[in-house]
């Protein structure tokens, strides 16, 4: 759902990518573009303002980490601020000390309450709970049938009465049934109306007072943008909410609601709905959503790892060599050591956007073995051979293989790998690498 926003943010980042140092003017220009992108995505203006102020403050104060390029630093700051705005931590459902725990779902018409009730029940059953669904939306006969049907499909019990029975009575009955079947969770589906409506709020408030749920979750359609944020404020004022569930996150909406709602209402998002199927409900993880918005695969994890493990001075030298394409086998060896410090090569490849397909499917152990072999081969070479590997012919190859306990074939394979890497470095030096990769290599 964040495709457009992601594209725009990436454009901002790649425009920073070629710069060695960022001036305040560069940062301001980047922030201006980020601001436009967020507003276009329908993010609440208060959120945008606060977000940009924090990003700017940190960007100006940021220590220049030698291992990160300026673009990477900005990505890192933007990511951290996104996570802040989205609510930092995952929020779990609050369970009662004596079961059953009760969750009441409220929301405007068509926001996805009934579907979400079923999804939530399934999620709870999958985590070892015994849920009971309650059809307390008696405004539309079809609503009861809808829930009963969903319950049947999922083999989850539904407590339902005739449409003429008042929601309060339905809930009382349901709580009895919950005791009898020793349900651990009771999920109440309620009526929705097209607009915020006094009668609806009153009924919901009464129902809440009667059944005393620990969770009153507002189900909001993420595609409705700022209206969703307004609805959340109204429901919170009139009924009192414990959290939010954002539905239809799979749609092509601009995503502003998801980005604003926590900040504006102070209410945590607990789940997101990502499709029509009963299994399409996910716990809400702010950090995962942030990296989804930034569209960087797990580039952020990579940045963190690089920050932690990269020897700054060394990285700088290497970068210079990459630029001038003077890379030799000694560099290759020390790069292997860096990679070892950062985790396995396979893991690293998997983290790079577009590179996951290239990651060889070997076990960690096999890979360690391979790395050790490569190391042994390079260590068996003379310094001259390491610097100018082209001089390695048949007899040198045999000598190196013998010295490292490998075969001439292994030596050959390593040399070929090295030449490929050298080619890549040359491409980077002349700017012929795919765009996102050059930015990340710090070219
Ligand atoms: N794509 C998608 N569709 C969803 C999602 N959640 C709900 N829907 C669809 O949205 C429509 C409305 O869902 P309902 O669960 O009936 O909504 P409601 O809030 O109970 O509606 P009322 O009872 O009329 O107030 C249905 O067609 C659902 O399949 C979601 O996360 N993604
Ligand atoms: Mg419904």
C-alpha cells in the first residue's frame, strides 16, 4: 500500500547517494521532498511537522560515521523516526486475569468489523486460545448470518440470537455460553453506521459498561485516510478505546492513516488486516512497517550491521580502491574478514535488495568451510601473486593448491570469483552498476 510513498522516498535517498558530504541546504532540500511525499500520502500535517523537525534535528547533530554514506545516515534517521511515529513497540492484547477475556470490536459501517472478528478469533485459536464469537450487531439480519457463516467455516463457535433480541441480552447470553464452554476469549462484533452517530455511540457505551471488556478495539479502514483518524478520535471520546486494528492495508491506499493514527490519537495499533481471507491478520510491528515503507528489504539491518562491524578506516580505503578499481586479492582477503565479522555471506546477500536470489543455498557450516578454504588459498600465495593474480599460471596454481591443502580447481574457482568481483568494482567505479546498488556502495 505504500508503493508511491516508497518510490518517492527512494528518489530522495538516491539523490543524496552521490554526495560525499551533506550541507544544511542538501538536508533541507531532502526534507522538503520528504514532506511533499508524506503529505501526498495523506499523512496528517501535525505528524509531518513533528516528524520532519525530529529528522532535521538529528541529521544536523549526527556524527559523521565513516562507515555510512550520508544517504545511509539519512535513511537510518528517517527509519528511526518512522518507528517512533508508528509506536515503537508491538502491542499485545490485554487478557483478563480470570478468563474469559473480552474484546469488543467497534467501527464505522464496512470498516471490516465482522471479518476482523473472525480473523481475530482464528488468530487466537492458533495461539492456543479458545475463542467464542458473539453476533451483537442486530441492526442488520445479514450481519448475524455473516458471522455465523464465518464461524462455521473456521469451526469457531458463534453465540447468536434472533435479530429481535437486543445486543445487551445477546452479550449476557454469550457470557453464559463462554462459561459453559470454558472459552478463554470472547470477541464481540457490533453494529456499524455510515457516520459517527449519537445513537450508535450510546449503544456501544452501554454495551461496554455492561460487559466490561479489557479490549475495545476500533476497526478502521486504512483506505479512508484522515477520516479514519477522525473516526478514531470520536470513538475514543465517546466509547473509550484500548487500541486499533487497521484493515485493508493490502489496498492501494496512500497509507496516511497508518502513519498518523497512533501519533494523533495516542492509541496503539494492535493488528493490521491485509486481505479478505480469515488468515490475513498480522500483529502490528512498527519497525517492520517502517522498513516496508522505506522499501529497503532489510537494507536497514544491513546498515546496522555495517555500523557495528565495519572498521571505518578500512572501509574508507576499500571504498577508494573500489572507486579506482585497484582491488586485489589482499583486499579480497581482508574483505572476507569483514564479512565474517558481519555474519555469513549468505545472510548478507539475502539482506541486499535484489540479491536474495543470488544467495547460494548452502548451510552456514558449508559456507564457513568455504570461507576457510578461500582464506587458506590466498594465504598460500606470495605477496606478488596476491597483488597481481594474473601471473598465476599452471605451476603456481599447483604450488598454491598444495600449500593450502586444496586442488588446482579450487584455486581456479577462487580466481574466477575474484575477477568477477573486480569487474563489479570497475563497473561501480564507472557508475554502471544498478542505481540502488551504487548508492549503497557509497559511490
Ligand atoms: N482487502 C481487504 N478487504 C477486507 C479487509 N477486511 C475486511 N475486508 C472486506 O471489507 C468488507 C466489509 O467487511 P465487514 O467485515 O463486513 O465490515 P463491517 O465493519 O462488519 O461492516 P458492517 O457490519 O456493515 O458495519 C468485506 O467485503 C470484507 O471482505 C482487509 O483487510 N482487506
Ligand atoms: Mg459487520
